[in-house]
């Protein structure tokens, strides 16, 4: 498991755990960021903050502080 903020563009995987506060957790879950959701890191800003994800049928941009509270399982590259 790694934190979402540590991934590079093009990385794919699934959401494993949300370790953020109650308000942020509820908001992310309402947007579909739940355990088992597949995602792809679309891009990262030049200074590393924010990060843009593609999950389900939409793009989600998160600050590094928020992305650091999301633990993910990265797909193995063949």
C-alpha cells in the first residue's frame, strides 16, 4: 500500500483506505472514492500539488494533503 500523493502520472490501482477526517471522508465517498474503486493518475502539477485522478467517468483533482490521506494498492506492471 502507498499513499496516493506518492504516485506518478500513468499509475493505476484501486482505492484501499481513506484515513482522513470525517467531513472529508464523507465528501470523497459521496463522489465515489470508496474501497475497491479503480483509478488512474492523469497528471500532477509541476510543483507536485495538486494531483488529478480519473475514476469512474470523471476527473477529480485533489491537494497533496488530501491525497496523502488516501491509501491505494498499485497495479503491478507487466
